[in-house]
């Protein structure tokens, strides 16, 4: 198989997968936006439980904080990248015991904090991450005790 053939093959597979997700089973995309979808992967159960029971933002879906929301293209681009990364890590058995957010993920969450709380943060020093002070908003530190 030549290099061009491999590239065309990968593009066709990705295009077919994209078409399936966009036009496939009814409400598949909507289901993948729900927190229950994120919790369906057992490695996220603790994060889901912390969010569900005592999370400061339990009326928000995971994607509202953890994916870029400035426009739909960025949202779905990063949703596909992060989703495939999660699938690969999970199915390869290389899931860490203590799940930590990546540097890219921190930037996304931080920008979403500022977007949603725009009027509250306009007078605050932006040199620190929100959760440096608001420690109880992270999944592991939700509620009255720390879970990790």
C-alpha cells in the first residue's frame, strides 16, 4: 500500500465515522453530550459521583466546562480528539489511578470559567487559576471532604 493510498484510506474512514456521528442513529450526538455518557466509562465514576452529588456546577454538563465552547467547530474538533484519546487510553488499559487534567484541559476549563463568570472575574487577577482559590469546585475536592 502506497503512502497516498494509506492517507486516502484514513481520510475515508474518518469521513465515514464523521458522517455516521453527524447523521447516524437519532440523538447519538445529544447522548454523547450528557454527563451520563461520560460516566458510562467506569474510570470516570468517581468524578461523576462527585459532580452529581455535591458539585458546584451540577446543573452543567461535563462538556460545558471541559470542551471549548467559543464556537461549534472547536467544540466538536476537541470533542473528537479528547474522546478518541479517552477511548484509546481506556481500551489499552493504561488508565492512571488518579486522573489528572492535562495542560490543554486546564486552559479550556479556565477559559470556560471566565466565559460563564465574566462579570464576576473582570476585576480579579487573572494570574491564578480559578481552582487555586475555589478548591471545592474540582471533582476530587467536591463537598465537605476531599475524595483524593
